C-alpha cells in the first residue's frame, strides 16, 4: 500500500503500475489452462461520468513490437465482447455458457488487441448519471478520449503501429474516430479496416434491392414494379421516393428480406433468433430484434416505438438482441459472478447484454454517409503509404453493402462468409488480417 500511495502523492495522479496490477486478469473461469500471454480488463474514464469497459489482450509473441489494434462492434449499441468471444478473440465461448476454448485463428496471435465497449450503456460500460442518449459525434470523441486514457495506462504501446478496425455500424464509428486520431501526432496510426460496414444509407438500401433480386428473393412481378415505380431515366432510387407506389413495393420487399424468417446476416444460414420487427416476452422482459438496420423511407411502416405502444408493458423493460443471433452462451458467461470478478467489472455496471435497447433506440444518427470522412482520410493516409481496407463477405450478407467508389481503398471479398466474417471463415479472416497489419498485398 505504501508504494502506491507514494506514487499518487508524487505524481498527483494514480500510479500507472498500480492501475495495471488491478486490471490484469490473473484467472479466467472456463479455461482448462490459463493463457501464457497477459490480458487486462477494466475501465477507461472518458469524462466525469462515463466509464468505458475494455478488455486488452497482449500479442501471444513479441507484444512490445507487435501492432496495437482497436476493435469495435456496431449496432449502434452492441458490445465488442461479441467480437472477442465469438469472432477473433483468443478465447471462444462454447454453447454451455461456462467453457472457453482457445481460438486457433485469434488475431492476438500477431497483434495486441484492444476491445472497447462503446458507447456508455453498452455491455459493462456505464455512466454515473445513467444518461445514455448519444450521437455519432459524441461517440467518436468519447472513443478518442478512451484511447488517450489507454495510452496513459499503457505508455509502452504509444509508439507501436496502431490500427482501427470494426464491423457493421463501425462503418460510421471507425472513420469518424479516425478523424480525431489523424490529428494526434502522438498516435502512430497506420490504417483502418471495416468489415461489412454501414457507410452510406442510400447505397446500402439501394444495393439491398439488387442483392434480393439476384438471389432469387423477389418475383418477376415485384421486380418489374420496383423498376417501374422507383426508377426514372435509367436511374433507380429505392432509398427515398416521393412515389407512393414505390414506397408500397419497397415495403413489400422489406417484408420478404427482413421479416419473413431469412437470416439477414447470412442468407444461407438458419435464423437462430427473431427477425427484425418481431418481439417476444422472456421472464418479464420484452425482447426486441430491431436494430434499425433498414433506413429506407417508409412512412406507412410503423416504427418500433409505435409497435411497442401496442404491446403490454414488460416489468423489466425492453431487451435488444440482434436478428437471427443466439447470444445465450455469452450472456450466461459474462453475467456469472466469478467472471465479473475476474474481469474487474464495476458494481455500478449493469447486467451484460449483447446490445443495449436504451442506447440503440435513443441514438441520434448524424451521418447518412461518411464519404467526406473517407476522402479526408485518404488525402492524408495515402501520402504516408497507408490506406483503408473495406472487407465483406462473398454473397451471403444482406446488410452492410458498400459500393466501391473510392480509389486507394482496398476492397476485399471473403467467400462463404456472412456478416460476421471471422465467425464464418476464421482462417480466411485471419489471413486477411495478417496481410492488413503487415501491409502486404492482398
């Protein structure tokens, strides 16, 4: 106790070594053998109220010289613990919800991986004032402040090559955060990669219609009507139209693609949970499966709020689960008292869920496209031999579409994968990731 107090008195700030000793995970339940590499779990304070939970896994070899990679899952309002436990983390959760197995294709085999639960209100992240309404601009700034706090706690990694990565709504998170990071010369940013990212609502919605048609989901009559009512002079706009007939046909198309039981994350996989727009009750909670993925303008389609007003009140409120996703194992594991203790989870932190209904449904989406952000980033990054990577599945993901309209951005396709590429094709995803951080040809 003496050395810690002395350090605080001399530096007028918490001793970094003391903070790290309290954040280090020395025992993780569910593993037959504890890892040989160090990993840490704790909180990054971004303002007087908000504490963002992080889980940092050092590279399995040569962490001092290996790149540092930030990973963000999307939503908005979904936890990056999903990326760690079901995609590319060192341990993957097993169906029993108590056992972890080592991942042969973990990205921390070659990189130091920082998983951040953002924004506050997501997963184990919380705010003292319980105010969780936020927006794209605020989240980008908070994530930047979290990075600065991380480098304060781990100054030995401040000069390592640094990469920003994520998937889905991270198509907004990553380029808006990169704007902040690019202005900070103390951070050695080398690149960014986004998987199946939402980067333009209009492009995403328009490409969804073509995806549905070319995968045989739309009949000839509907396809003909969509072209007739939504297209003019050889140009189609399915995203927003003043033509009522177009709106009605788009409503029909959305019902087929998103609400008929198909897995919107992986067309050829079964749907493990509810589809968008569906609701169910579970132990006094109302379970919603609507992440607001479809932003096609449909004035005749009820919003989630209007639907909820028609349903009986749930005593424990609303819980949000992504469509066609079974998060039971991760939820069971992370809410076990022994696991919360091992990960140094604050008593103030809520029960862990894969997504936050409160964050998602009160989130203000300020960017309908991040074209300007990419153009600005390209203007700087290409000059120093860096470039963004945008990767996606081959044919199976119905959301997260992005047209390849930029030069100097590497676009990769991984066949046989759905929305969560490392889950479906772990070896191919690892190969892609290795080439990305080692700046090799793809």
